[in-house]
């Protein structure tokens, strides 16, 4: 796999490197979607989860090396169309890692449920050059950058025995560069496509319309749904885990801010950012959380998987009100009708099972985030973005850009690649660069945001309606209430649109530090509703 080469402001080099990254994993391969080891049952990578793979590894039906082979083959088969990946770890390093973990297993040294399991991480999660992967955030400006060390969660995943298969595509710089452009595109990785949507992304669709994979962690979600790995790591500032997971029929969670270490992740805002897992099952979500959270690990999150609603009190949001505006999701009448039908049917089911149920509660809207004519979430995000991104860039061992201003200039000098007609703007970056507010103003906006999202918002609903969680459509500003409060939010799959096949999901918010409760909710959901379905177009 070629080394990242300095662009040296050369347009030709830029084009070559972008194309080269696309072809790193396009080597011809004939390995089928499933792999058979001896007389064991075949593994369907579209449905296989950590529990299944760990069992097969323990029974010596497969090896970690063979798993790496089959998952790479799946990427090579489908990613020319899906563009969910930015780069695969060099084969030599992958096989060395797999062999080491197979040898440990043979010696009886098992690190945990993720021992020998391939995993994909979002390309905002820094990796030391020794792992063979660049950290680009999807930007050509960072293609030859070199972090000094791994992000903290990378070291935690490696310690748990996971095999980092590669880096996933994303909305460039976590969707912060420009306003209202289609999600899932980066200059390095191209346009991520849903594995479910018939016909792919429509050129005339809105930012996160029904044909979109949605959210900045689009590649991480599509990679799992397409069978590139059983689990992945994404990250969210506002909606970047919940929305793409909903569009890929996956479970996910953005934990309480600070529970997952953010050190070494290309930042937007330390007040709002968190990495989190994307998985096919609640068990997988729990064991990945066990591996990446800074907490007492004397008990696993899997202990919260009761599978029942009887001790959970639930409030739900009105789907006719809690939905993205038309400039984000272009309305399609038949899709809208089914969304309302399916969500209300799910509410009816929960109502029959929950300890207590409150329908269509009046959770405060994001309009209340405004203070002195400014949206407090936007103001805090812009201040944090400039300060924290500059600090990240300055700390890199090598980089041709050292500040947000450098990135703005780079994009202008490489306009054809970084600012193409379908993603022409960097107005959000420019607004962050130009913003100049006092520390007092910043603190006032952050305090206002927290108060509205917590005391006037989520906590008010919990106390007034005597509930434990609030559930609402994933495609709504429910994620902004989680962002403003810093509370955890989880996503779960519901159904699939007849209109074009795209999945539909819901989201649940709990109080600070209540990740265990959310695992309980997700396990009850998983036990109640039909199993998630893999993308029909990828079945063989």
C-alpha cells in the first residue's frame, strides 16, 4: 500500500493521490460473500455479528486470519460502488496482527469478546503511522499528515484484541466545512452510497433526503450494513451516529460526553463530540462500549440486556412535529405516510408493554436554543471548532496545514477537488475562522444551551411525565437535544421504506450516565420488533 505523499501544492499529485486511494483495495478477488472453514456452516458477512464470530473462533471453526480475508474480499466486491471506505490497513500488517491474535487464542490468552474480530473506524480517529493508515478526515489537506500517536480509543480497541481493518469514509471534516451539502462525501473518499437504497443517491435530492446515507459517519454505517466488518466506530457532534445508523438498520449510541475519550479524534467540539459503536445487535454494541469507555469495567454493559419493557417508563415524540425540515429531507408523500404509520405502530406496541407510557410529549424545540439572535449550539460549535481544530493540527508530527486558515487556503488552491460543484462551499469553516466573541459571551451561550436542553427540555419531560427515556424519530432534531444536554442517545432500526428500500430508525435519550438504561431499552426493542434485514441488493 503506497505511502501518503506530500501534495506540495501540486494539482496533478492531488488528483493522483485521490484516485490511488480509491484503488487501494480494488484488487481482483473471487472470494464469495460467505466463507466455509472445513465442515462448519458458512458465515454470511451481511448478518454475522461479534457473538457469532467469537463463538466460531472459540470452537476453532475459523481463524482471525480467515476472517480478515473474507471481510477484505467483501470490501473489494462492493466498495467501488458504495465508497464506504477510505483505506484498508496494509495486508502485511493485517495478517501479522491476525496471526498474533490467533497464537494468543491457541495459548489460551483471550482478551475478551473482541479478540480477533475485524473492526472499521471512522477516518477522524487518529492512528500512528505504524498502523499503516492515514488520518485525513476526508480532506486532501490531511492526506500526508502524521499523528504523533494513536487516538486513545484506538489503543483501547487494540488492547481488547480488535483488528483494525481500515478507515471509513465520511462527510469531510465531520460535515463542518460547508452548509447544506449532501452527506457522506469527502474529497478523499468520494460519495458514500447506501447499501439499501435502490438507484443510489439522487442528484436532485436534499441534504439528507431519502436516497442519502445521511450523517457524517456515513461510511462507518454503510460498512457494517454492507458486511465489511461486524462492527464499526463512528463519531457524532449532532446526529452523525444516530442518523446514518438509522439509514443502515443498525444499533448505535452516542454516550454521555466524556465517557468515551476524545483524545486523538479530529475535533469539532469537546463540549459535544463523542465516538460510538455501530452494530447489528445490542450485544455487539454493549461489548464495544465496554472496550472504549473510561469507567469501572467490573461489570459489562451486557448485564443490562433484560429484553423487557416492564420496568421502563417511556415518553414518545410526535412524528408529525419531530421531523427534519424540507431543505434537509425532501418530502416524498408515500414515504412520509409510511414513516408516520410505522412509527405510530411502534409507539402502540411499546404502549402495551412499558411500565408507563406518555404519548407526544411537548419536548422543547431547538428554536429555544436562540439567545440574543444567535443559535447557541452553532456559536459554541464555531468557537470550539477553530480553537480545537487548530490545536489538533498544531500537534501533528507532520502536516502541510497547521490551522483552520491553512485549510481554507488549501481548499481554494485545490478548488477542483475540494470545492466541486456538488460540494462547493466552506462557509461554515469561514464563519468559524471569522467569529470573534468574548469568553463571557461564549460562556453565556453554553450555559443557555445546557439549561434549555436539560432543565427546560429533557429533565422537565422526565420529571413531569415520570419517565426514564424519550423516544422519537432518528431523522429529527432529537439529536440536538442530546447535543445541547450532553446526555446519551441511542439509535435502533425500525423498518424499510417501500418507496426505495432505505431503512428507518428511532432514537432514545436518557439522563446523564444512563448508558446502561439505554442498553436495556435497546435490548427490549430488539426482543420486541422484527430482526433487522440485510440489504437485498448485496445478497447472493
